[in-house]
C-alpha cells in the first residue's frame, strides 16, 4: 500500500541485481506521466551497495526515457530508508499525515507500530528531479 494504491509487486516491472547465481536485490517501479515511481526496493544483505546500484539504475532508466523525476513513498517510522534516500540525493517533497491510518481500512494487517517502536501513521514522499527530463 502506498498513497492509497494496493500494489501486487509480482505484476510490476522489475530491475534485478544478481551476483552470479543469486538474486541480491530488486527494485519494482511504475512509470506514469513524466515520473518513475519506485514501489519497492530490497537488497539482501543490506548495507553492501546493492540498493544504491538499484536506485541508480532506476534513475538512469528514467533519464533514458526522458522522465522528469523519480519518486517514492515511505512511512514515518522508516528512519533507515529516509537516511538511505536522502544520502542519495532525494528530497522530502510531501508529508501525508494519517495516510497509513487510512490505508488500514483497505489493508487491516498494516501494524500500528513500526520500526524502532514508532507509531506507524504517515507517508512521506521523496523525489529526485532529473536534469533534462
């Protein structure tokens, strides 16, 4: 769930990072209008640069298609993601107070408390504007 949309990651375009025989990371995305939305990004194990490579690949894909921005949604508790994305040039573009609370009406399994014991309530939009897009 993000911005009121329930995604099925199995149906989305995906960029894959591998190390020989093993998949070590994936990024799923949606292109709409002049933007590429990163829906999910996962790297295993974290902290080895795979997420950075995948995000750079998504940005390069957007640039190659003449898109204007790459953006994504994360939640208020996701401190690690906020640090990751901001260190890679993304900026907080919007905060949607109560968005996660509203998403629970569609997906009741969303927990009340997230990472670091932080109440899970809000969505944050981060974006990276692309030169020439």
